[in-house]
């Protein structure tokens, strides 16, 4: 079953995701991420949300690979949902 997961993202990373040049995130593997889940990335600056957010869909997850990725962390690859619009 597809989950919708909200996460904070700092402005410099938000901008890179918005422009399409950043297509992955290194995250603590604490949300039972699955391919197909939707991430709502909410821009967070100076202890508060800015009101901007992006929707992306997880397309690949790298975890427990033994190549320097620390236990308890995952690399989430994603693509923008239709038209890269803010939601």
C-alpha cells in the first residue's frame, strides 16, 4: 500500500529538488519507505516551515548495501509527480 510521508527539507536542497538536479535523498530509514511511496518535502528554514512543498514519488531505495552506507540509513531515489508542481 502506498504511503504519503512528510519530511522537512532545507532551502538549498529544496531548490535543487525543485530544479530537478537533485533526485535522491540520504535519510534516516525510520519511515518504512517503499518504492511507490509519495514524499511531501516541506521546506524548513530557521525552525519553521516556509509553506513551500514538493511532491515526489520514490522510484528506488538503497539500504543495507555494505558499501559505506551506515546501518539505519537509506538513499531514496525519486521523481517529481506530474509537472513538478508545488502542492
